[in-house]
């Protein structure tokens, strides 16, 4: 494993440990916490929290101090997956190789587990024990609130649902994915920089990097939904076609989409020039995501 990959793996380990312990002190609430943990600890690439911690380190901060924020963004991402899988939305039965949350705990508990993860995210970020300047804490929490709500992820989800069965143009698909997928990824990078007290130049650079990575990530997702297999992906393939969704592959074709992923990955790497060799970890992350098969 390269030094760059090893550094990111250390971040991922920190996040996993934090997530395992975050609800250790909890009240008895029926199946609620079991349902929350079922999805929160189901694996996944942990791209958003790792990106937050690495951007914090890159901009001069201490990643360990940013862990509540890394955990918070993963909680919000997880809640969105629980809700996306519900019968009233994507109606999926499989996520990360296991039955979806509502298939195990029922729809009502799945909804409440998602609600609880969303609110817990802000509880952890705004806890008095967080050892960071209050102005940085508030700004980072505000970035995440905007990225998660109607101006970000939730707004993208409603556009996604409205687009089912309709033919969308390229601009509409780009806007949809900028909100639904890209908003949280860009927020992770920007939050890391803010928590570290980074400069405006650094903040612009990591956000531009994350925007390129986020779009490349979504295009690769669209590709894998066509050419991937359920066993490798851990979720059903062909779901976009089944739901009659317009995707980048629908509009551009597979070969052009592969070229776009590479182009966006190169642009992401170029955005990190101000960091010199210190940006090696993020360069490795962008490249590895571009070639992923799940």
C-alpha cells in the first residue's frame, strides 16, 4: 500500500472506530438504535468522512479533532440511503450486499432511524466537548446543513424523483447530480478546510477538487449501473433503466462517459497544485474512485 493510500486508510479506521462508539451511551428505544447501526456500520467506502479528515490535515488541522464532523457527514449520507431505498422512493431491496433497512426493521422504523441519524449529526457537531474554535464549528455545521437540505442533497432527490419517466436534458441531469451526489462531497472537503482554519485559496482548491470528484463519481455510478453486476456492487443493477431515469450514459453513451470520468479526474488533480506533494493522498483518492468497480 502506498503512503498516500495508507494515510487515507488511517482516516477510515478512525472514522469506523468513532462510528462504532458514537451511540454506546444510549437509552432503550426499541429497535431504533439497532436499525441506525445496521445501516451506519454496513461498510461502504466512507468517501465523505475520509475526504473531510484529509482536507483538514492538508490545510493544517488535526484530523482527530474533526472526527465528530466526519462522523456527522457519514450519518447524513447513511440516513439518505435508508430513505432512498424506501418503497415510496427507489423501492430497493438490497444495499451493500444486505437487505435494505426497511426490509429488516419495517418502513416506520427505517424512516425514524434515518430521522434520528440526521438529527444526531448536528448533536455531535455542536456538542460542547468539541475542541475547536466556535466560529469554525458553526461555519462547518452551516455548510453541512445547506448541503443536506433543499439547496443540496434533498433538492437533488426531489429532482431525481420528478425526472422518472421523463426525458431530461444534460443541464438538468448535471444540476440534479450536483445537488443529490455532489453537494455532500463538496461540503466534506470545504468543512475540512474550514475546521483547520485554512486559507481562502485552499478552500477554493479543495472545493473545486471535490466538485470534479463528485461529478466523476456519479458518472461512474451511471456506468456501473449498466455494465456492473449485483454481486460486486452489492445493490441491484439496471435500476435507472427500470425507473426510466435519464442518466449521463443515456445522454452521452458509455465511451464518452468513460472519457468524462478521466477528464474530471485530471481536473480534480490539477485543482490541488497549490498543495504540492502534500496533495498526493487526494490525487490517489480521485484516481482510485475513477477506476472503481463498485
